[in-house]
C-alpha cells in the first residue's frame, strides 16, 4: 500500500503537549522565581501555598481563550508539517494571500460547491 | 464600533476563495464575503470538520487534474495500473497537501480574522439526534441529469441500455446538519455557505442562521 508522506510528519517532534509546554515555559520560569523568593522569605507552608495557588492559574483548564486558540493553531500546523508560530504572530495580509493561493491546483474552471455536494451525498 | 459576528464558514466558501477567480465559478461571491471579514464585519470560525472536508476536496480536485493530464487513450487495465502506481498517488498527494499547507499557513497566521474550534469541545449524541429529527421531517428533491464524461465533461449516452439521463436525489443530509449543529455548539451566530441545498436546512434545531452566499444576494 502506498504510504503518503507529509501529513502528520510534524507530530513526531511537535505534539500538543510539547506545544503547550513551549507556551507555558515562560510562565513556569516566572513561577520558579516566585517560588524561590517565597522559600527565601516565608515559612515552608506559606511557600507551598503560594506555589499551589500559582499552579492553579497555570494548569491547562485555566488557560485563557487566546492561549487555547494559539494551541489549536499550532496543532493544525503540526498536523500538516508546518513549523510552529509565535503566540503574537499576526499576518494582517493573510486574507489577501489566501485569495487564489491554490489556483495552480487545477487548469480549468471548477464548480467547487457541486464537487462538495457530490461528496456529501456519497 | 460594532462587534464582529463569529461565523462558521462552509467548506465551499473556503476552497472557492483559495482557488481564485480563474478556477472557481463562484469566486466573486466568496471574495465579497472575505472582503467583509477583512473589514471586521465577521470573524471566521474554522472547524476541524471543515478542514477535513477541505483536504478531501483538494484530493478530489488533484485526482481529476492528474487524470485529465493523461493525454493518450488508455484501456481499463492500463488505467488501473496508473491508478495503482506510486507515481500517480505521490502526484495527487503532493499537490493536494501542498495546497492544504498553503491554506493552513494563511489561516493560522491571522488570529484576528480566523478562530479555531476549542480542542476541548465535545459533541453529544443529542446533537446527532437533532440532526436525525430534522432529516426525518422532510424529503428532498429529485432531479434529472444527463450522464457526463468525467474526463472531458461532455454529455454521453449509454450504448448498452440507451439511457442518457438519470434521476438523482438532492437534499441536505448528515454532513450538512453536522456542520450546522456544530456551528451552533461553537457559538456561531451565522453559517455561511454557497450550497443552495444546505441553505434549505430548517433552522429550528440550531442557534446559527444559515446565510446563502450567491451572485443574486
């Protein structure tokens, strides 16, 4: 059987967990500094409470929508083997770039709506 | 300042826009819609379901194109050999995947205009039960079509039975209803499509309003 190349090739070295770790690494670096300061200046139980409270803010279920959206975007990119993008990447010209971007795929006029209609009816 | 409405965009709108003016019959309809997205009237929600259909559509288009590029007439056994060859499969896969990557690269680079379904979103059996209720409530249409050659598009007549036409059942169905109910679950105010059959889906079971994009609109 022919084994297709390309799709999922990015999964081998970039999965959702790794992407999430990359996103959160800065937050955890910050958390580590907070914990270090708490241990130096507070009793152990206070330092532990500070750590637990901070972790609650960082677990995935607490991630803000923009971070979840960022994870979704990078997960999509990894599925097709594209490199990850930074969380603050905004290409304001993307809509214009998308227009006619794959016109080379066919050499003649196509009725895409009809093709998809036939697909859905199969 | 008005707030952009979160809008689910059907696969046909996406692919039409990406194929462009010279390749897609209804391109200008899709272009007008994306122009409004660009102006901040709508924010496009891209579901994984739409992207799955997009990839499949690109593979079908690539297959048709590679098939049409075969210049000499071939017997069935020769065509089977071509279809099973690694070269043919690689050609279709490489072209469709390259096109898909271009689309993914564009839409993932613009979080202001394109949002994605939350990876934690789950869909219940109740959603599909709604789809079944909607589909059970009505019957579609029957249309008569001329047989058509898949390679050159010419009308053809069957030399064996003498028939030249077929009766086909045309209606919205499971994928359409799934799109609509997903749009509703994902909090979209509108669902934009260019498919007239899709646009006939009753809204009763969905919070999202179906908007048919057409030249006449």
